[in-house]
C-alpha cells in the first residue's frame, strides 16, 4: 500500500512535467521515485528475508503452514513503478503491455512449465513469480531507457 501511494504521487508529477516538456525533471523525478520506492521496499523486504516465518505467522495461525511457506514467501516479494511512469507519459499502451507480460504472457506459462521441471512441484510456481519479475525488470529498464532516449537532451522549460 505505501508503494502504491508513492506511485500515485509520482504519476501527476511526472505527467505534468512531461506535458510541460520539462524532460530533465521527468528523468529526475523517475530517479527520485525509484530510489524512494526501493528504500521503502527494503523496509519491508529485509524483515521478510530475515524473518519470513514470523512475518507469515502474523497472517497464518497454523505454525506448520507458516514454516513451510517461509522459503516461498521470500521468493514472492517484489515491486513495480514503471507502469505508472508510462501512464504518466500518456503511454498507456506500454503500461498495458507491462501488466500483460507480468500477469499473463510470462507468469501463466512459467507456472505451468516450471513445476514439471526437475520435480519442483509447488516450488516451481513460487519460482515463476520471481522469474517473471526478473524478466520484467529487464524489459522495464529497457523500455524506460528507450523512452528517456527519445526525449530531448534538454528541457524546453526556462528556469
């Protein structure tokens, strides 16, 4: 929820500056918001990595289930802000493709294939989440760099 709040604050800031053709500020805002989202994520990520069973036991009352899910819970934890960037820039098509890649194009096939490889079973489904996110990070960074590359080197806004 806090990361969603960050993205909701980022969207109008990036969109307004993009509309004003202040591309330098869009790039700076993106960098600041990615750093802020990463730091905030670490506040949640570090405890999940260090104490997954304790975190899960806050939500699950059966100790055995929390213990068996601890490793899988570590694999699942991730975040995304690029969708909001593309929405802010009026590039909803790119944002839609990122969501489709994450939810359908990558995730579903990996959930079907990975459990059958090497007897991974349910662990393959959890691994599909992490692998999907890893692939999506590469795609997202490539798309963002491409978009930033298309922006003029300097802003048209005089300060």
